[in-house]
C-alpha cells in the first residue's frame, strides 16, 4: 500500500526548512504543535492525526519505561500507581529534546521537587528528590568509559620536579551528591530488600559516585574528603589543595579506591 509523501516542496526543500518542520512534527507528537498536521497530505493509510497519535503513544510509553529503568527505588517507594502518574505528568509537560533517554529522565528529580513544593506529594517523602538524584548518578556512571590505570611511576617522576603543577583527575563521570538525608542508606535498604523504618533530618550524606571496574560505586565520605574531591574536580593543583587546607594526606586513599585515576600538569606560569 503506497502512501502520499509529505509535500516537501511546500516547505522550501532546504535543510533549514526541513529541520524546522521536523521540530514542529516532534512538537505535534508531544501534542504541542497540532497545526503542523495541516501541511501533511492525507495518506492512504489514514489521517496525519491518527498516524501521529501512534507515534505519540509509543514515544510516551518509551519515556515512561526510561523513568522506571533509571529510578527503580523511587518507583518501589511510591508504588506503581503513584510513580506511573508522576511519570506520565512529566512526559506530558517535558518534551524530549534528545535521542538519549537519560537526557529526558534527568528532569525527574526536579519534577519531584516541584511536586513536593506544591504539596502534591504527602509529608514524609521530602528525601525523594535527592534519592532520585542518587539513582540518576548511578545510571549515568554506569555508562561511563573505563578509568585508566593509575601510573605510580609517572606520578613519582612528576612529583620530584613538578609538584606545583600536578593536577589530579577523577574517574570518568565521577559525580558528587550532598544531601541532608541518608539517601545512601535508603537506597541500600531497598537494593538489599531491607527495611528502613525512619528517615531523620540531619543524618545526611556526602557521596561520591563513580565507576569502579564495570560497576557503579557509591562511596559515603566525610565532609573534608568531599571538599577535597570537589576541589580536585575543579582542577586545583596539589600545591593549591595544600594551600587551601585540604587534607591532602587522604589522596592515597582516593587513589587506592579508584576515585582518583590520573594526573596531568598545569601550564607553567608565564608559559605561552
């Protein structure tokens, strides 16, 4: 069965016009650009609106499943019906702008925060946005590239003459999360099918999430170590770390654990 094609000539038949039409068609699939359907000829297989509705339903279902895959603990805590309703609302209000579904799923924690602020989620779930941020970080580092092997010999050579210029770097896609809630314990409890009866304010977390081997790793650290890792991520040299009062004696632990995986040299002062 042959269908009549879209009248591309009416669009100007150039790349910019076609790209603009594709964006409007994507909007129609999300229900935001209904007028674009008028520029499409009726085909032998049905109306443009009916064809777009098929894509709309498929697209929404795919995005809903992406949320379920990224946030399984949040889904377990909220229950299928509540989580499904929240996800369906996010699908309606947040257009997908990328072929990578993680780019869509990353909006979920802030969506939870807005619902809490509007009192649309009952009390007792104030920790959920940070728990969602932890689940998102775990998902993101899952697909990070493998970290390089720490080259102790090269580091020792550099440390003998270039200490002031040494900049450490972290395992690929290392992410930091500070929360006033014990989200790591909550996540572990559900992962291991345990029970956590109380969630207390003040028993917060400083977490480093990174890829260790083939698995995401969540490491709970002290405030000083968290600040040290954050400074390393910002590109501070070894001398700057020491001058700022960071506990540089903890660096060996960070290297052994796989959080710090390499180094380079900052440009020399006065260099072109």
